[in-house]
């Protein structure tokens, strides 16, 4: 290969970017032309730098990897290696359309294999074929947009756990992460609460800027003097509901006949 493969890294995790950068340092035929800590910056860098290769994180706050591809357009995308902790369905979609991906944490031999495939693709100038594959893969994933009953994929000690939304009791914000409570287990997921709330459906409903609850697990609502409520879960946990989200909570709780309220939620006013 006569010239270096111009490479852009887009990942919101500094450690992930550092890991990719360190591995590429051992491959002299690859040149890093830029790094971005988010999807919006990634879109601009793809347009201005026109890299040959893109390492693209799938799960980023605000603008994720798929949104980056949508914004740039598949026909103008470079060769893409998705870096992901995504669920098994998406991995099957990557594989079916021969789109390369790396699972976090990145395996050394898998990384080397991915670079080998990039060398072949650059040599063969298969951009048109890769664009078609990328478009087909995105269409397949988008057709599988999670329904209200779709399971929630979380990473737990190197494996992917698929949670039934009905088993989730509540979800709380923890910086750029969310903490999911399901029975005796809790899971930390790298996603903002706002992003997660946008794709969840009842029975999971947002009750506070930092809290989502499963209404099926609510035991009582205790009115507070400031017109807010204290949400008492059946497990005994006590969570505050703010007035901003009070209407959405009432809509889900109040349709039940009054004679049934004693069997579930009490104290709704």
C-alpha cells in the first residue's frame, strides 16, 4: 500500500480512543488524522477531513453512531469499523452485511483482523459495495426499532444481559450513565437518562429529571405539600416525582377503576 490509511476515531470514551490510538501506533500504514469525543464533532470531521477509515462508537450520548451515518449519508461514508457494546441482534446485522465491528473491551487479535480487512478493502477500492452493505445493515436495524416489550440490553462483566422491561423497577441517572434496578440486581449502562427515556415506553415512565419508574412496581403515591409526590415502590424504595412529569404519571395510574386502587396504587390525588 503506497499511502497510509487516513483514520478518524469517534468515541465519547477517552480510554477507548486511547486504546485504538495505541494499537494503531503499531501499524505504520495507518495515520490518525483526527479524534472526536462525540457524534456532532464526528459528522463535521468526516465532512472536512474525508478519512479513508472511521472507528465509530455506536452508543454515544445525544448523537449516536447510527445518527452519524444518517447525517453524513452512506454514500459519503469512509470504511467504517463500529466499536460497540451493542446487543446480539445488532451484531448479527453487522455480520450479515459484512460490516466490521469491534466489541468493547477490544480484543487484540480481533483488532488485527479488522485492520487486515481494511487493507484489502482499500486496495480493492470497494467503496460502492461497502456503501450498499452499510445501507442494508442500517435498514435492518431500524426495522427492528424496539417495541414497548423489547428487551433492554446491558453489559455485565463481559456478557450481554437482556432485561425484560417488566422486570425493571426503576432507572436512575448517574452522570453520563444510568443505573437500572431489577430485583436484587443493579446494572450500570453508559447512556444518559434522557436518551434512554426517549426510547422506552410504558410501563416505564419518567417521573423526575433523574428517575424513570415502572408503574407496575409502584405500591403507593404519597402527596407532598409542594404538589409533588413521593413514589413508594413495592420493594420499599422511595422516589420523588416532580410536577414536570406528574401528568404522564397520572395518565397511567388513574384510568384504573376506584375499587381496584386498593390492590395496587394508593393515595393518588
